[in-house]
C-alpha cells in the first residue's frame, strides 16, 4: 500500500490527467464514443484523486459510484 501511495501520485497526477485528456480528444476526433466514455470516466477518477486523495477512492462505494463502467453496474459483462 505504501508503494502504491508513493508511486501512484505522479502517474495519476497532472501528467496522467494531461495524457488522458489528449487520449480523449483523439478518440473524439476518430469518432470512437465507447472508448471515449471510458477515458472520460478515467479523467473523472483522476480529478477526484487529485482533489480528495487515494483514501477517498479506497472506499468501495465511492469508487463504484464514480466509475460508471464498474463491474457492479454490469455484472453480466466483462468491461
């Protein structure tokens, strides 16, 4: 857990947010709406991480509320 807290910050920080935003823009240009939805959800999760920290997302109910493609919402599908 300590390694995750130390290493995850830079990956999910401003650089990760920038990469995800650029990825989302490319998917929009290509017209791939399903993959873009996943990228937008990832952007929301990273923004939430930056504002509230990893402890906020460690609560399972909070993460699954934010993640609109979570397994709890699609139990019959692998997404």
